């Protein structure tokens, strides 16, 4: 039987990561690395730990979110404002491949554990620095949260309906995007170091820039002729038809019939072969001019049928479509289960929990959950002793509230 706690067969086995930071952006990047075998040491403040431990729904005073985002990590408590804590971080960084942090720029420098200090100790170090506005520039010292980054990056303005205030997406997308860019940057830097004979470097990721980078043609369209993309509800202007429609039973269905061949199959499936063969609608630019008419045609059809009939009809015609999934829909979906995207795990007290599966799926060296999020400071003594801290020294740190 395979040792679930072992990472020997995982792609990032042997990679040592030091996580400095809290909540979402930095820790989520480390979560991705940990899911594929990196040894992640998460540093938390003594006594309280990462605030995420108390966010959203709790099980016995610990966040369910915490358990998924902190799986496979080891928790060490250190007071980073203390000289003792800073010295321990330097020792840990000396043995690390990657350090990930998401403090406000300048904070680690003030504590003597910034890029210049740590890279002097470990020239091969890769450091991922995630902040609201980046390490430089006139806005760099502002406090940065995903909610504000999504506004500055252009996402909030185009999200929602034109007759209402802009809305958020429902998850902290800015944090997650920054985490993904930080992870990609770390892996690229590691490749450059180990394959190209390069040297250590830091990766500067700004939350707002991570959002801005996925905004498609927002800027080219404005720069070309002053066009400002506006909120459009559930439609996708200029790409037609692509919208959400109401069914007879009150459920909604998303239909993406915007490919030329897909459009013809869609119109045939809903009983409008005349539109399928209309030369004016053969390509997207022509359909975009008649988007309102096409949305009415599709909406009139879906309104006559329940969701199951709509999905069966469109799937049979190979038209991309889907229900609007709730968490309950996801839990009951056969495809999710077949893809192992719903993983049953046990909390420390034995309570069963379901965690999201690992993404992406590597065929030869897949990631996996080795354990759920650790207890606060669960691995402090183990890790500190590994860098030469004696049991007596550790006890004194604990008594002083520094570990």
C-alpha cells in the first residue's frame, strides 16, 4: 500500500518552499506547489495563526477553507517581528529553493529578511513576491486586496448588468490569478536556474496586474478607436450567440453557439433551419449584428422546455451548453466523480470532509492530498530542530511567545 504521506514519486519532490504570508494569494501559490510534492513550511504568527483559519464556515473553530488551502503544508509558528524569529527565517531560507511572501512591499526589508538579505545568504534562492500593486511604482505602498485589484485591473467594470453597479465574481479571483502567475514564475525561474545555468531571482506579482493580464482585448480596442467595453450581463457582445436563457421549469441554461458550424447545428436543433442556412448569419460578424434577434429565438425555444430536455437536445447536436451549477449540483455530478475532482479526506478528529481535486492532472506524476491543513504550530519543534535549534532553545522561544 502506498504511503500517502510520501512525496517521493511526485514532480516537485525535494523542492523546499518557505511560505511567509497569510490569507489567499501567497498561501494559494504554495498550496499548488505542495499539491505536487514540494515540502512547504508555512510560517504563522504564534497564538492566532493565519487569519484564514477563521474565515467563512468553521468546523470546531477551524475554517473548512483552511483545510483545503493548507493541505500538505507544515505549520511553524514564529514572531517575524522579533530578532529571534528573523534569524530563524534566515536559516530556513538558506536551505529553501523558493520563498513566497505577500506582505506589503518593504515589510520584510524592515525586518531584515527581504530579497537582498535572503539572496545574499542563498544566491540560488527564488522569491515570489505578491502584493496589491507590485514592488515599485507610486501605488506600491497602498494596502492591496483582491477586491480592489479586480477594480483597478478592469474586471469589475465589465462584470454585471449595464443598469446596475458593477459586481464581484463571488470568489477572490484577483488573489487566485496572482497565485497562478506567481507559481508559473517560480517554476520558470527554477527551470532557468537548474537547466540554463542561471541564478536566483525574485518574481514580482501585483494583484491588479494579474487581473489586467486576463482582460483579453480590453486595451487594444480602446487604444485603437476609443471603445470602452461595458457590462453586458450574461451575454458576450461581439461573440454571438453566447448567453444564458430561462427554461420552462425555472432553471437556467448557458448556451455557447458562437462557432459557425455550432451555430448551424444549434438552429437546426431548435427547429430554425432557415436561420442555419441564412448567409447573413454564416459568420460571427453577421450574427453579432443580429444578437438581440438570435437571443430571442433561442430564449423562446428554451422557455418551452424543461432544463433536462434542453440539455439533452443540445448535447445530442454537439452544441456547448450547461446548467448553472450550485455546490449541490457539483457534488451530485457523475463527471466530477469520474474525474476524481471530489476527494474524501478525514479531518484530525476523524470527521469526513470533501476537498476539491488536484488540478492539473499529470499522467505520470500526479499531485495528491497527503494530509489536510495542519494544526497551528504542529511542526514547529520538528522544523526548528532540523536547523539546529535545541529543545531547550525551542522551549525558551515558546515561553517568550516567539514560537
